[in-house]
């Protein structure tokens, strides 16, 4: 396979992953915040194709699950009634008092039309049963829906933070390399300062100066800002190197001779040279920032409940009995593996394309 | 030579001072401080909170406090912890010892594993061992270390082979000398294993890349023409040729291990610097945060300087002027 093909393959794989989390509210059978206190830590629901009489059905069906008193014991399926899986349903499961109440309120405000605002879901089951493809958590929330929505938050955090870090790095690196002199000296000292610290320590320290109790949205954007501000140093250094060599080229001197302004030179002749470096850095930085989000949220310093993120989904494992008994609570961590594999493959392919030996 | 090291030392000093200024002033921007929560306590009057703030000097200006802090660094105290009510230095040293024990043994172990494995992979580029190696390292790289730590903990809980956290078992003091060593070692296994599994793939890839590069160079071809067996070529010539870039990796390993151990220590409740920093961030224990960050910077700067000295010893061609 040529390098170009590998880049497209990795991009396609990552694109599919991101599309699936972007479509979370369609692919997930439930709202990630909806609780069912009757069904905490329900193991993943089994999809059946063969019923009690031994007949095969093309449409899979599920049984309801009686919560057992023993933790981690497989739940007892109630085989008297089967619930077929339905596709393209409108908001499958009611019986969720919270949401019902909310919708009723909103319905009252909006008139009768309010209730029709419930959107389509890819699949679902009848209201009396609940389908937990990946089990449920301690509050009876559907782990599959939370995983998809949490993935949305975590992957977005990674991309936005990397965008911020690369933007800062590109700007500062370009200025340092293009103008040189004391500006260069100042910026490069700053780079050394930021590179001198283990980045997780730095992230912690910067997080320490922000208020502890924040709403989920605020904490999400603050987290991105913090990660972006901490991560600008390495791209800045690399961009500076590229700019240093690019500004000495003859065509740059020629353009300057024709009276091109600095801004034009940077935009037209110098910065396009840094494209490869920036893309490769993106492939490296995004998984790193996803991991940072997961780590901070796991430690309770990142995205706050009830908004799910892959990190605060894993945080339930801090309780000993959850860690010991409910294996499906590990799945948000396992879901990171394909994401990381995709990004590493992309970074490797990009590096090879740029003529760097992959390490 | 001496001038080179003086310059490096000065540079290191600049970094340490710069980081201290940076963290100190960033932390001042924080809304609220350690005593902010106390104001909500109905048993505390506003006056007594103000008195406490005055006692710890929190009502002074930032610059004054920085100077006061420098003064306490000079006395070897590194500031004062509000939560523990003791100088930061005494807190930090006990924790730092545990973190150093963890990271240094993880580093040693990962190099001991990575160098032979990397040599084995790079010896025949494109061969089955090489492909196996690439596959194994890429899959290990894709596993986040948090998941690795949690997975190992799960294993420990399910099998009971390893203790699941902390550094010593309850009743540690009653154990005999040998028993104590065994107890600590058994607690050591999981965190060290997590750190090693996270570091080894990166190192193996670098070792492999270095060996492959050296093996392709003309002097190896000449040596091969002289009839030196392949095994000896790899073990002696290629390894020495690849040593220089590997030594400069030492600094990188220290960074990744320090950052990695921060998280792993909290997850596995290892009584190191990680949990100290975490609790300090949550409690707004200002000087503990600054002290911990300073510790990590010092460790890193020191590690990089040792790596530079080693590099100079292996590769005298490097210019020191």
C-alpha cells in the first residue's frame, strides 16, 4: 500500500468513528441523562433470535431483566414476554418520569406541538422493556447511549484543543521564525519553559487556578483552553524551523523585492510550507488531548456530570465494587483504543509521507 | 567543557525560576483560596477567616508573597501547606521518595526490556520479528495508560495475586525485615508494570529505528565485507552507533514517566507526588501545588542535564562551545 492510500484509509476510519459519535442522538436508543433507578448496573442486554419454542426470528428481540439481589450475577430474564427490536422509532422509551415531566412542561409552553418534537432513533424497544446494549451504570443510565454522547464530548475536546494549540503554535512559531531577533528569543524561551514541564503537571497546575465548581459547558471550554495553552510549545518550535528555512528561499526574496508585505509573504509563501508539519502534529496532539481530557475528567477536574465524557464515565470505576464486579463499566476505556489506533496510523502515514522515518 | 556545563546549569536555573514565577502568578488568578470555603461555615466568623488569611499572609500583594516564598525556599521550607499545617518540604520529600522509587525503577526496567527487544526487531528490517514487533508496539501504544492501570487493577482484584493499592499492607510494622521488603515489592508490581507497558513500545520503536539506520550505513557494509558475523555487528557496532540518539531520549522518558506516574499513582493510590498534587488542587492548597510543580521541573531539568553529560561522554564530536 502506498503512503497516500494509508493516509486515506486512516482518515476514512477516523471519519467513520467521528461520524458515529456525531450522530449519537440518533444512534443511541436513550437520552444519556435519563435514569432508571430500578435498574442499576444491569448487565448488557442479550439479543435473541430464537424464541422459547425454538423458532427463529429475523428480527432480534429481548427479554426484560429482573434485577438480581446478588451483585454481578447475570440477571434473570423474564421469558414470558418478548420485546422485538424496532428500527427507526420515535423516542423509544417513555416511562421515564423525568423526561416526561420536562416534556409535559415544554408541551404546555409550546402547545400540543411540543410533544411532537421528539426525534428519531435508529432502534428501540417498547416502553415496558429497556434495552441496554452495553449494560447500565449505577443510576440505571444506558451505557451505550452515554458512551456515544461521551465520545462526542471527548473527541470534540481533543480536536478543539489541538486546533487551539496548533493555531497558537503556528502563529507564534511563524512570528519567531520570520522576524527573528528579540521576538524569536522571547518566544523560544517561552517554548523551553513550557517544554520543560511534564505536561500533565502543568495541566494540573493551570487547572488549579480555575474555579473548582463550574457548569458542564464552562468546564468543557475551560478544559479546551487549558489544554490548548499548555500544548502550543512543540508545534511552535517545529513551525519556526520550517519558517526559518522557507524565508531564505529565492522566491521569497524575489517577492519581497517586488514589494510584498510581510503578511502576504507569510500567508502566500512561508506558511504553506508548514502544512505538513502542522498536520502531523495534529495527528499526534489530538489523541494526547483526548487522553488528557479523559485523565482530568476521571480525576474530577474536567467535564462535570451529568454531561457524559469518556473520562467521567470511567470515573465510576473509582468505587471498588464497580471495578471488581461490573466489567461493562470498562467499555468507555476500551472504546478509546480504536480512536487512538486510528490517529497513530494517521500520524505514522503522514510522517512517512513527509519522508521522516516512523518511530 | 566547564563553560558548557556552567551554561547548561544557568539555563536550568533560568527554567526553574521561570516555572516558579509562572505557576505562582497563574495561581494568584484563582478566584477563591483555601479559606474561601470556610466562609460558608456558620461556626466561623468573618473576622476569624480574615485573621487566618492574615496569619498565612494571603492578604498581602502577590509580589510580597513571592518574595516571602523565595525566602522560605532559602530556608528549605518551600512554603506552608494550609491543609496539612506543616512546611511543604517535609510533606514533599516523603512523597517524592516514593515517586522517584517508582519512576526510576520503571525507567530502568523499560530500558532493560526495550534495548534487547529493539535490537532484535531492527536486526532484520522487514523480517517476521520486525513485523511482529511493529504490530505489538502499535497495539500497546493504542491502549491508554488509564485503561491499562484499571485493567491491571481489575486483574488484581479478581485473582488476588497482587495488592490493589497503596504501598504497604495494613500491619506492615509487625513484619520482619525481609517481609517488609517483600510487601513493598508486591505493591510495586502493578504501578511499575503499568508504567513499563506504557513506555516500552515508544522506546522499542526508537531503538529499532536507530539500529535500522546504523545498519544501513557504509561502515557496517565494510565490516560485513570483512567477515564479521551479523550477530556481532548488531550487538556491538549497531548498538554503539545508535547509542547517541537513544541517550537524548532519556530526557523524554523522564517526562513521559513523570506525567504517566501522576495519573497512575492516583489510580493505584500509590503515596507519591501525584495524589498529593491532586488533593492540593482540589483543596486550593497553593504552596503544595507550586512545590510539586517545582519538584517535577527540578527532576526533569536534572534528568536532562545527566542525559547531556552522558551524551557528551559517548559522542565527543558534539560541540561544547
